[in-house]
């Protein structure tokens, strides 16, 4: 049995990941969010719903009591949340973390798409997500950081990954694909440790995406 703590459980990707994780009967989930009433109907013998603040080390430690893996899909005060997650995991003796970030935190998006991405995500967004990722990378956790391209709601699982230091190969990816990658890492927790993965939909026609 694997106990997975899902932080930010009311998010779109997190809901898709929850559904995919529950396809494995060995997975038990703790869904952590600010307002537990939003997911109250999800509670059952394999799903616990917990209310808390992801920037509160005390709330996180309480939710981590029986966890084996932490999957964080957070937004808002992301740097403070990263620091709280690391501190709570250290205090709880937990190691495995799957952390959702965003594209562009390493200036790894090439061409015109990269310029457009910076224009869209200016105002400190990339800086705060980059600082949160650095907090994770500087920890002693067994982390995987996931950096999705621009997200779509397409009902498909189609993705490829790039490593930190490599340029993105595409401009978009489905939320369902990111959820599938999360479920894969939970099923194979020894994979992609200490890696930061860019994730995009493969370009099957052989040409560069138009935004490049």
C-alpha cells in the first residue's frame, strides 16, 4: 500500500491525478486543501480529505503522519509553501516529493515562444516559481520537479520530457498528461529522483512549432 499526500488537491491537474492514482487499488490518498468542503464527497475508505494551509509547517506535518509520497500541486505563496513543505517533510522523515512548477524558470524556453512566455509571466511569477524550485533542489529530499508547457484540457496522454539545461521541444501539453506522469512516478518512485523535467506534447509532424 502506498499513501500519497496530495497538496493543492482541488486543482485541475490534481483532480485528474487523483482519479488516475485511484485506478491502482494499492494507493491510498490524503487530499489536502484550504477548504475541505470542496472535496468532501471524495472521501471514502481509500481517500481522506484534510483542510489546511500549505504554507503552515504544522498543518503539513499533521497531514504527513502516514504518508509515503508527497505530491504538491500548489499556487499562491509558492516560495513560502516550498519552504514549509521541505521543513515539514524533514521533520516527518519523509523523502519522496513530486513538485509541480512551470516552464521558463531556468530560461529554458527557446525562440519567440520563450519571449512570449516571459511577457505573459512577468511581474515576478517566474522568479517566485524559480525560487521555490531552488528551495526544493537545495533540500536533501528525493524530489522530482515537473515543469509543464502551456496547459490544455485535451483528453489525451501524449508527452515527452527534457532535463534541466535542455530547451523545451514544444509549446503545450495536456493536464491529463501531467497527471499521468505524476501517477507513473508514484508507481515507480525510484525514477527521476533529483531531476527537473520539462514536459511538452511531442511534435509529430517534424516541423518546429509555429511559436518558435
